[in-house]
């Protein structure tokens, strides 16, 4: 079965892309493809490939803070549930520094967000959720203890989170 996709550049952060995947639905459920060679060639720089897939199971009211590194491309998809997803430009030399884009991702939408290196990635779970990360990088993986974090409450980012007292990890309780 062949699936198609549409790539949309963000208006706020043009380096960030939303990928809308075609899907197949019937009485058994839904299927769609998040990664395949034609898509990878269109969204990643040459000689970059998705090296790793991670699955996050997160409960309602969990906020995963603004994490980033300067090496990893991330393709994020909400497989189940509903999340308030935020991408923030952390790169110091661009006109869009500290600007953010917000997307509501759900299991009902066959959408992914491509996050370039140097961009913060964060989300708040509106419902219990399962989130898939596909990661592309050269060399070794940058583990969480080597990534950088910005407080989800950082005023200069001006993010209007849909919560006041989320469940946070120690890393995100800044």
C-alpha cells in the first residue's frame, strides 16, 4: 500500500515543517506511514537518515519541557491522545530567535512535525498520550543529560500554556 504526504513550511519558523500523511481507514482502524525514503529525502539534509525511534507514554497533565541540542533532527507524531506541541527557535543568530510555533496534535490527525537542530521541542498532554519520535543525526546520539533545557515558564518565550500546575520531571521543574 502506497501512502502520500504533504509538506507544509511553518509561517512563523520556516525551518520547521508539518507533514500531513495520507491514511487508510476501514472498520478495523487506521494506518499511515510516518517515514519512508521519498519523504526522508525531501525533509532531511543530504546524508541524514532516521537512526532511532522512541516512544513516549505520557499521562494527562504532563508537560515535557523545552529540550534541544544542535545536532538532532526530530520527527514527532502523536499516535494516541492529544498534545499541545511547542517548537521554539533557540538559535542565536536568526531573526526568529525565541519565537515559538504551537500545534495541537491528536491521534485523529495523521500529522508529524519536523524539528531541526537548535530548536526546542516541548509538549503538554491534554489527554493520556503516546508520542513517537524519529531521530536523525550524525555520529552518536546526544542523550538527555547532554541536551539543553529551557524553563517552560521562561517569560521571553511568551508561551501561553493551557495549564498552571503540570506534572513535571526533575529536569523540567526549573
